[in-house]
C-alpha cells in the first residue's frame, strides 16, 4: 500500500472490543439507514430526569438554522457523572491525582467526589450563583478543578475554564466576554517545578473586570497571597459552612453546560458554547468506543482541563462512564523525562492519551528513559491535538507500547466537543499518521476551494455535512459569528478549517489548518491574536505572523515586524517583543522567530500576502509564486535576504 506499513487489529482486541470491524460497519450502516434509532441509542446511554422524545432537529442552512439534540429531555450532568454510579461503584476511585513533583498523590472515590462536588455547589449557591450564571475557573490540575466544573453543572451554572498558562490580560478578556461575576482560582499553581502565580494573575486581571464580586481561592501551596476583603475567600473556609449534599438542578438538554474560549483566524477568541445532553452523550459514547473503555479501568488523558480535551476526556467522558480518571498536575519532563511512564507504573495506567508534541519531545531524549520503566499495564495509546508524523507514531508504538498497544489517533476540535474521526482499537487497521475513519454517524466530506464535492482518493478542505450531538451550538453572545465562521464558506456544511487527504481505503490524513490558525505544541493560536499583541508594543508599526514547521512543537511562530519610524532593529528589541507577547497572551504564545521587515508584501489593495510570508518562513523559497501583483515586489527580496534562521 502506498502509505507504508499497516498495523492489523490484534486478535485479542477484536475479541474484547465493544466494536469489532463488522460491528463498526453495521453501526455506520445503521446510522445511515435508521439515523433516528441510532442517535436515540446514543442519547439513551445517559440517565434522564425527563426522557427525550425528540432526537435530532438540525438545519445548517441560514434560513432555518438550528442545532438541537434530545431537545425535550431534562437531565443533570453531575448526576450522570457521579450519583448514578454511587450504588454500584461508590467506593471505586473516580479520580487519581498525581502532583507536580510526585511527592504526593491522592485518590477520590465516587462517593467522595460527589460529596466534594456538592460542597462546591453549595459554596457557589451561597455566593448567589444561579442557573445560567457564568463561573470562570482558573485553576491548576488538581481535583478541585473537576469538582468545581461538576458543581457548576449540578446547579446549572455555566463554567468557563481558562487554562492556567494564560496571562492576566487573556483571563480578563475571557471574564469580560462572558460577564462572569465569580472566579475560582488557587493561591498558586505548580508546574514542572515552577510556581504559577494564579491569584496574582487574577488580581491583575480583575483591575479591568469590575463585574467580578467574588473570588474563591483554593490553597494549593503554603504561600500566603494578598486577599481583597469582601471579595476573596478561601475555599477551605467556605466549605466548612456548607453541607455535603445538594439537589441537582434539572437541566434541559439544550441548556448551556460550558463556554470554552478558542482562537480563530480573525478577531478575539470565540466563546465556544456546548450544551448539556448532546455534549455529554457524545463525550461518553466516544470515550467508550475509541478507548474501548470499561468501568474501573485506569484512564489517563494528560491534557489540562483548560482545553477541550481535558473537559471531554479528563472529566466528562470518563466520569460519565464510571472511569478511574487520572489528573496530572505536572509536565512530561519533570523531574525527569521518565515521568509519564513512572506515573503509568505507579498508578497502573491502562489507557494513555497524550499529544504528539509530548511524544516528539520525549523521543528526542532517546529510548532509555522509557525503557527503564515497565509500562506493563498499558494496553492502549492515544494521540490528539495535531497531526502526528509517522516517525513519532512508530516510536510511540515500538518504544512506549512495546509493539503491543494499538494507537488511536483522534481527530476533533473544541467545536466538535469530542472525537469525530479515530481508529477503534478492535475494528480499524492502523496507518501511522492517519486518524483513519469517521466514527459511526459522522459525515466528513472533502471539497475544493469553490465548494465542489471531491470523491474518492483526493485532497481538499474538510467539512461535515451533518450534525452530531456534541457539536457546539453557538459562539457565546454572537450567534451571527457562529454561523458566519462555520457555515458560510460552504453553505449548508460545517467547515472545520482543516485540510485533509483521503486515501484509496477511505482513510483520512489531516494535513493541518487551511486558515490563519496555527497549532503550537497542540495549543491553538490565531495569528491575528499574536499580531494584535505585537502592534500593541510601542515600537511596532505593523506585524504579520505565520506558522512554520517545527520539529518538536509541530508549528513554530514566525513574526514579521515592521518598526515605527525612529525605532531600530536590535536583539534587545527582539527579546523585548518575545517577552511582550508572553505577557500579553501567555508563555506558550512566545514567538520563535522575529524578523524585522522594512515592508510587508501587500497587494495593491493593501492585503498582506500571507502565502508568500509562509513560504519564506518555511524556507521554501523556490515556490514563492507570482509576486508581480504586489504593490512593491521589491519587499520580497528584502524579506528573503534577511530571512531568520527558522529551525
Ligand atoms: C485542531 C483543533 C482535538 C482537541 C484538541 C485540539 C488539529 C486535532 C488532530 C489529529 C491532526 C488534529 C486540527 C483541528 N487536530 N486533532 N488527531 N490529527 N490534527 O482542539 O484546540 O480546538 O484544535 O487541532 O487542526 O482543527 P483545538
């Protein structure tokens, strides 16, 4: 076959799996022939307070646009993730917590997590939080993060989790956009041996968030931090004043569950809104199918709860399926680059799910840090967040998985709620680098730039022609932006922003974003956001940012910067600009390359020709294409001559 080695489904996987190859084909057929029945069963995996009778009500057309699933049903997400397991699994571990340095770890049973969730819910209620209110959560990877999310779900509040790596400015923007009155944070976080000043960041952010009345602070470290009287209180003090039971709020299936901000090609980050019934059903269904999950197995997704992967595969999917889910506070290479595998051995992890960037970084350290650990409990490996290069896939398979563990390369997006394309370990032969085929009921399509549908083995822009229950419902506060962003490029279809190739076996190979979004170490960034941060610096007149291939990060951040008259290029200014972007957005957004450019390539109408900037950044100088339509073709010569060593 043209795409290299194919790894067949191991026999024992075909035998044990929820879905073998025949069952997968049958499920896909069923979804085509009896969609109503197929989707009803997906919804019925949840416990409903009022069972739904309507299954799907969707139109992607502007005239009658709507996305509604299970819309006349009522349920509570925290009940589905906690209460319903208590009778049979109350004493089973729900969450294993592994601290940054590994000196402490903790276990919470389902019974304990329910009690803690109820305490959090009661604390929020005592603060006046009501159904529909937004609560911002800015916490490290500690069990309180899961409990606070579930507590919001219990009382019908809408959480907005902000990754602890975001700057005060980014945090403030997210608090303001959804108008949340409450912020939950910690005095400090610990990550890779470094202190993250979470509370100090909140204090800074709140200078521009007059609407915030209360800050609830978890003590993660012994450090004392300034507390503003009347606004800030320690969770440890508040929890002593409340009971550990709390009646769940019945929620309509289409009531909001959470907002999660994500970067797009233009403008400010969008508040992706997910709702209650469809999201949880899809997170749970995909978690069971993709990871062939059975209750009680130890599942570890390394993602931070500040990203969608953490929402769907640390908290909601696993807990809905009565999993033992591991929450890891640290990073892959601290204290040593054996850490992931030591944690797997320590907690007997069976299913391990991480990002390609982590695999590439560990691969660089060689095999020994892996080989010195056992990993004998691991049965299944997964990746998410960016394309995985076959070399990294093969290393993950051979070295980490000792050749015995299938790898599920799961493709999805913040917008899709949970996986849409992935191999199933008992059903799908694997091709390194391919997310293989759509899950049952998922309808991918490739189109060309004009929207013409492309059949067979081909490459194109990836759309989805129909809905699935976990699809985002709107951009918080801006429904028009939702429709324009996703449903107008190719009218009547959801456009993912990704390019993909489909091979002769119908396998998909995601080639990356075709818009101005870049994926840096699995973190999604809009080039426009970085540009806007750069032009906020006093020395900068104009900036254009593109991605370029980066060995470890997947993509690196390449910035072309034009200085104001009277400013002069220098290494000091480069360092200053790098630090500036770090502070404006967050450390993970720090530019890799800054090239000072006297001018940027623009069309006569003033549009920056990013295609040319990308080619220069990629060092693909033979393919700059036609530059004759530029207002000033000479700027390209200067850019090429002064190209920075981007590698
Ligand atoms: C973008 C979405 C999926 C949750 C975490 C990231 C890229 C994601 C894969 C994969 C190739 C992937 C796409 C997508 N992406 N998974 N398995 N193979 N590319 O969510 O931050 O919303 O980013 O990540 O480009 O559009 P996100």
